[in-house]
């Protein structure tokens, strides 16, 4: 009986949960970041930045996008 208890105690100690931190770099600031595209419906709201790369903003469908003066980014009432 003692050996079984010892093995169970050892197994319990080795199964401790660990937290792994993944460094997302500059991607950490985005609520959604995709390389394939994103689609939305009129009543949805996204809180945070949305990004698509390496594809163009045309891969974002369902949003009403307003381009910045220098065309480097767009805004949408659905993204806050």
C-alpha cells in the first residue's frame, strides 16, 4: 500500500499547472489580427484595433470603412 501512495503523491506533484507567457510583440495591441480576412454583421461591435496583413483592407467585409487622409489606416463605427 505504501508504494502505491508514494507513486500517486509523486504523480500529483509532477502534474502541477504552469503558466506560459507568450510574447506577442506588436500584435498584442490588436483585438483581431488576421492574414485571411474578417467578416462582420451590422450589429456587431469590436473593442480594440483590427488588423489584416499581408492582405489589403478589402479582405474586411461587412464594415463601413473610412480611410484616413493618407490612406494608411481606416476607421469604422463598429470598431471602438
